């Protein structure tokens, strides 16, 4: 793998692994990043050395049109909510934005709220608060 791609992947990992709940894993025999067991990205070392990363379909269309030298698709990924990124061509800001959006797509709602500083609700903790009384119903 060319040094520029390896360096870019290391930069990606620094960004991704700084987010809550992320973990290094493998997917189809290649390095991947997951959030609480859900795939966020996969390094496509077997082909073009790009990163397959989660992306909703609307954002994907915007990225493909706005920055085709960085983002692209293969036929395999057309039906999946993912985009391919030439990491070595992505600016730090672009990479950080795409990683954050991918993380938000796969992270549990409670984890996103926690990161955003929003107060947790009873539903987030999946527990009934002990202070709730059933009397008077």
C-alpha cells in the first residue's frame, strides 16, 4: 500500500477512534471500525485502497457531485448506504465531517445524545425511573 494511503488511514483512525463507542474490528478480512458492533467503515485493501464508510443516500449524492476526486462508488455499493473515499485526497476537515456523519448513522441514539450533551431520557437508559409513582392513575 502506498505510504500516502497508509498515512491517511492512520489519520482516519485517529478521528474515528476518538468517537464514543468505536472499536477496531475486521470485516470481510480487512480492517474496519464499528460502533457498538455496527459497521461504520471498512478499509478496501483488496482493491483500490479506499475506505468504504457509512453515508446516507442524500449525502452520498452531494459528496459524489461536489468532490468526485475524493468520493466515488463501485457497482457493489450502489444499493448500500456507503460511499468510497480516497482517503489520501480528503482534507482533514472533509474526513472529520464524513466520519462524524457516519458515526451518527450507526451509533445508538443515547450515545449520540450523550456526545452532544443532551440530557438523557428514561427511554435512552431503557429503565423505568424509580421515582415514578403509579399511584393516582
